[in-house]
C-alpha cells in the first residue's frame, strides 16, 4: 500500500523535504565564485549533474537567489570543486548562510589555488576542479538552473589509476535527506547488455544491430 501525496497536500517545505529524501544520493557541486566586488564565495549545491557531452557542460541549481548565482551572473565564471569525504566538515561549513561580504575560503580555513582558464580560484585541498564559463541560466519557479560550459578540468595525479580517476581514491560525498550525508558504500560493476546478446534475440545477418 502506498501513501499518495500531491504538492498541494502539504506545505512547500514539506514537499521539498520529501523530494530530497527520495532523490538520493545527490552529488555535490562545491561551487567557488567571485562577486563583482572581488569577494570570494564557496558553497555546496546538491542539485548537480552533467548536462551535455559535446560541448561538455555541467549544471547546478540555486534554490532561491544565493551568492553563487549572483556571482556567476555578474562574472560569467565559476569552478565546481570535488566534494571529497576528507573535506566533509569544511563542505558543510560553507553551507552556512554567511553575509555576501564574507570570504568562505578564509572563514572555514581553506586554501585558494589559481585556476588555469577562469579568474575564479579553485579549492587547493579538493582533488578535482572543473573550471566553467556561464552558458546560460534557466529560471524555474523559485529556483535557477546554472549551466556552465567546461573549459578545463584539473585532477590531482594521486587519484589516477590506469589513466582515469579511481573512485576509491576520490572518496566522494553525497547528500541524502534532512541533515544526512553519505560516503562511498559498496561498489558494484556490471556490463551493459547489447540487444544482440539479449537472451532469445534472433540476429539476422541482413540486419545490422544498432
């Protein structure tokens, strides 16, 4: 038996909490940006994903008008820093609603590192930095989707194995519901099945598999 809930059945915050509890786990975009006045900002956003392959783009969502959104609109640049398990407390601390004039790097004791293609600095302690220029923003109700075109990715050589970043070396953090977070759990691997290999599939030599 299911419990049926529509957006109008509960308050906005209650429905938002429901979505956050079932759309899990969510990767974290730890976004660094700079205001028009040159003030650094660093904040975690858990509505984050890849939005395009060619050209490469990533996106995060600002729920409400946050400093990250204001800064990206003002400068056209941002960096997504990898949210690693070892930086758990600092990542959580940068979610504090500091006033716009506060530099979160300094407030939580993180080190800046110059980016290669944008003026926004990277988090030196983070193993990966994705440097982006603003492609577009999309307003949806009370939120804004920020889409950035990837200009450069800087990856710490210590997380590489066989030519690519290895997940147990990256040790990602993810968000769950309420105040819950999660770390890397059991890793399972499985190959995708081609239709040509699907049980019972008849392969005609005249018709190539797609």
